[in-house]
């Protein structure tokens, strides 16, 4: 994950990414791609507008390289980048009862007056997000054809959150089963179904990843 802060963060990313980052309010998010001038994909990313920053969830194996390349694209803008790819652990919870399991697992991690209920979680659009206790974040990600949520938690607490979710009714699945669900849902994955030789239209992600009204960004002409 790469975190972007500074007063120009949204306008700077607006000129780099394919989706309308500048339209996001805190708690909003979108899926986007970063392109070369020739329109080929450098990476995809889940973009989350948080309270004072914007985070880019990118393929973990590319995080360090993307952090360096993004740094090279900062000129006079008030933008600060941090590579947090080794800080966080991710736990995905997917299925018709995912919101209920996440809400139950959060008991004790947030003040009771500010608890994310299952009903509230289910009301979020895809990539909607909010704080997860004093540290971490929860976001909605419907990648498998069913309601889903990803918990971004401090890496040292990931196993604890897995245990909490199991006690809340979630069942661990083998990676092969999850991959089958992703393919069946028709959600391509970067470095698997698309890569640096792919343009977004070839990957079939234009309806989710591209704004056709936002204005100029790198690779737009293609």
C-alpha cells in the first residue's frame, strides 16, 4: 500500500490515474489504473479517500517499485508518499453473511457508540470504507460476485483478526477456491490476467476503472 498525503494529493493523482479521484469524499473509494503515455497498464489500484490522506492498495509485489515511480512524478506539488506495504495485513471476508461476521468481530475494537453495524456496512457502495478501531480500515470489495469486505489491520494483529472472524462465524477457504470464485465473477487480476502489455479496454475494466468525463490523465488518448 502507498499512502499519499499533502494538500495537492487529490489533484495530483487526478492527473495520473484513470478514475475520478478528485470527486472522492472521505470514506469513498474507486478502482483505477495507472497508465504509460501509450495507454498500457503500469498497475491497477484500489483508491481510498481517508480522513487526511489517500491510500493506494496495489499488488504487494509491485508496491516498492510503484512507490519509487510515483515519487519520480512529484515535482512542485504538495504531495508526500509513504510505502506502507510492510505495515499492514489484509483479511478478506466474503459472502451473504460477510457484513454480519465483520460487525461481530469488531465488538471491543471500537467504541460501542460508533460501531459499524451489518446494516451500515451493507449500505456502503463498493470501495466505501471507514476506520477499524484506533488502527486499520475496513472497505467493501465485491470481487467475488457476493458482498465482501477487506480488513486492513496492523500486520502483527492479522492472526488475531482471523481468529475473531472465525469466532464471528466466518469459515477459512483454500486459496484455490477463492481464485475459482474470482474467475467465475469475471474480475481480472493484475499480473495474472492483465499486465504491462495490456490496455484497460482489453482487460474489460473500463466500466469500473475509467472516468470518461474527468479530463486529462496520462494515457488518456489511447
